[in-house]
C-alpha cells in the first residue's frame, strides 16, 4: 500500500456558529472571521500540496472552497455524502434552547451521543456509513494528497474510519473552524497530526482533552457543527 495523505478541512466560522445555532444541513454565511479561517486553510494547503479535492455541497463549504480555489486553483468534486449531520427537528434552533424544547430527546441524546438520532435526524453510525462509502470510492482517485472540505461532525466520522477509532475516541475529536487534520495512511498504523490557524503540525488529533485539559468536558458550540 502506498502512502496517501488525507487533509480534513472544516469550513470557516459561520453566522450560526458564532451565535450557537444548530446548522446541521441548513446553512448560514461565513463571518469575516470565517473567511479568515478559510484563507488560512487555503494557504496551509498550498504549502502542503494537494493533488485532489472533494467537498460537501452545502453553502458554507462552497464559500470556503471558493476562497481556497482563489489561492490554489484545483478542481473540487462535490459529494452529497460529505454533508453535515442531519439535525432533523433541531435544525435552526439555538443550542441552549434544545434541552428545554426537547427535554426527553435531549436526555436520550446526551446519554448516547453516538447512537441516538435526534428527532428526524441522523446519528454517528449513519455518518460513519456515509463516510465509509465515500472513502471506498475516493480510494481510487489519482494523487497521493487528498483534501476533503466538509464539516465538524462529518470530519469526525471520516477520521473515525481512517484511523479505526472507537465511538468514544471519535466523539472526543474537536475540530475548530481553523483546524486542518492530516492523516497519512501507510503499511503500518496511520500517522495523525493537525494544524491550527495554519500553525503546526501538532501531534495527534485535536481532542476535547488536548484542548481543554479536562477529558469529557462538553461545550455545545464545540461539540456540534
């Protein structure tokens, strides 16, 4: 097996990220800070080198892709399987309002954040199945350095498949809008590191414990896309 490098890029900060509103597969525009995030990611990808690129078709990713392409002209293939988690009825709600408006459903989700589906939405098992199918098809793409521009939760699922993570390890990933995860597949164990604000590499995956120093700490805005 030849080495292949995957860059998992998250879209820049959006208006709903900034106001802690659930996006899921709905959309809001990038903020000025979000455009700066996208530009930093673009310049990092230029420095690292990219042979092929895939992206979610949602609007906030398309905005990010346009900024990346202005710095690094490269064809990007949009794939529906790279869309963010479907939040179902929670889409568009303020994070702080969800426990009040859906108390029983919130309690069930809080008890099983990997397997529980929000009302009318998906769970991590669904996103993992989408990710696995996408990666199986993308494995045949030409070039050794592949960028995937997508979303916070979907990128967790992709990393989970690429690195063979447990559900708990997958949930522990925290990818901020200015973080790019790099996973190098080879004949041995994958080599994993990440860049934050175009600086790095920093060892391993970005996680709740590495960023806060308090394993298991959860913040809705950090946990959700």
